């Protein structure tokens, strides 16, 4: 296996920090590859493929934007509960591309189907089954409204299929995760494993996302793979529950894109039981591992937010309802004034108060308690007697900041994650298409 060094030229620290990534393991029944279709005109990997020779059960959660990409439209039209492959391209969103974008996917599906069928016919096992067009789904990320580069991608497909490998080590996962990035500064990977009976159940995940991140997924892709045999309907229920407090609990800039998805695939290699339901203990065990993996990936996206220097956790406790807690959390997390204050390491807690107030939720200020880290800022309707500006300034220099809001109005809670706004965010997005 050859690593494309051009994947790392924009960030010299990536290779040196490889030890920070979990050691993802091989998923039986999954083959992967990543190559350059030269969509960026610099030779970096920009096209990735995930192939399931024996098929895979799958489920997705898509962006809730009223404008969606041709890739999502294609996927939604298939109505299949099992697929053979997922093709992912970067640089171009295939959104607002009209007839050209739609027809491009048909061209790619036909070519990929032909190449895979030919590959299977030449395999040692041989096969009589063809890989059908509707066995394939797509994901795209990048610039909206530009003509889809179908010819470049089509020309890269033979190389992409030829490089499919089932032997996945850490380097190979790193290569594939790098191939789906856009403005990300580093790939995002996560791994969990559990023992069910005598079997080792593995869950591997990769993700991309750096800007235009908001609840309901936004410009983010995440692909999760497991060897556990779980049907598509159960996968869908598990994924929706996992996403709720992970990928749907993050925001970078409050903007929501048109493309993106979280998808989970089961290669069915490990049998863990029949007629499983959400109430089964083994399913609960799997769900806990899945949620842990999703939260790991979601936090990696926030840490890598465009231009981000600091990671923020917003905790809302003792709210009157979950909806109220969410509204207040995101009202604070999406505030440019809060995010720039954090970037400037300024403990300007008045901006937090502003964020609470603009949420529209009814607040009893006499009960309100606000903390920055372990420091009480506000309690009993006024600034705390223990308030110390100098200690707070020192705390604001930390890389990870926690804001806790105790409403004292009920028993519900919600936690969301965001990052600061720096001038680098402006620089990245002002020059995004160049």
C-alpha cells in the first residue's frame, strides 16, 4: 500500500501526530480504496470507495436542508435496505447542478457497476451475480453550484477499483479518511469494540467536517462500519438515537449545508442473534459503543472547526424541558459575540447572559446560576460574591472551555459543543473556491 504524501502537504503536523489516532481494525466484508481524481488540481486523494462484496445492511441520517444534493436524491430513490458500494467525492457538492449532476451519477454508477462485475468474475471465488447500478450509493462534499466533474471521476474509477483492499491497518484507514476531507486540517477516525457472546464486534468510523457545521448534520460526512449482523431497520433506529446527542449536538458556525449524512453499514460477518430489537441487552451494549464512537467523531469535527483554537462545551442543566435546554445551549453556542470573546480569551460573561436571553425561553433570573469552568459567575440574580476577573482571564487561556448554565426550573439537561471564531475562519471562507 502506498500513502499519498500530497494528502499531508497542507499540514506538516499530520504525519507526526499519527499516534493520536486510534488503531482502527479490519472489518470483515469491507474493502476500501482512495485515489486522486485530481479534482483539486494538486494530486491529493479526493475520491474514496467502500465496497461490500457480500452486500451490507445500511441506514443513513441526512441533512434536513430543503435543498439537497443529487447524491442524496439518488440514494433516497433507491429504497434499498442492502447495498454493495458507496462512492465519495470531495471538491464538488453536486448540488444545484440540475440535469448534468443527475446524469453524472447515472454514468458513474454504470461504469462502476461494470468494473466491479468484471472484477468479481475474475476473482478466485468467481461469481455469477452482477453488481447492479442501484447497489451503489453516493456522497459528495464541496462547492455548491459548479458543474460536476464527471469525466475526471469516471477516468479515476478503474484505479479506484484496482486499489480496493480488505486488509486495513491504521495507515490505510488514515489514507481513506484523508480522501474525504475538504477544509479539514486532519482526518477524523474512531474505533470501538465489544464482546458479544464469544464474538468480537468491531465498529470503525471516519468523518469529515470543519465549517458549515450545525445541528442536523450540515456540511459533514460520517461513515460507520460494523461486522455485527444487524438489519437495516434496527440500524436506522440505533443511528437516529446515536446522532441526537452527538452529531446533532455540535455547531461551528450555525450554517447548514445541502449534502451531508451520517451512514452506518453492517457487513453481517458476525452473527449476534436473531429477531433483535432495541430492548435486547446485546443491542443496548452495541448502542452504547455506537454512541461513544459518534461522540468521538463529532467532537473531532468541532476541534477541527475552521480557524478554531478553542473547544467549548455548553452545559444546560435543570431546564424545564429538553427543548428548552437545547434552545438555550445553541443560542449561546451559535453567538458570534460569545465565540469571539472566547477567541480573545475575554471572560465577558454578559455575552453569555445575552445568549440565554435571546433564546426566547422563559428564565427566572433570581434562580439562574452561571459557571465558567469551576468558577461561579452569576448566582441568585447577580454577580457572584466570589467573582475574580483575574482568575477567569487565566482560565480563558485554556484550550477547552466549559460554560454551565443551571436554570433551576426542572430536571432536563442538554450538552452541546462548539468552537471559537478567529480571523482564520474569515480567511478560509473568503478564499474557499480558490
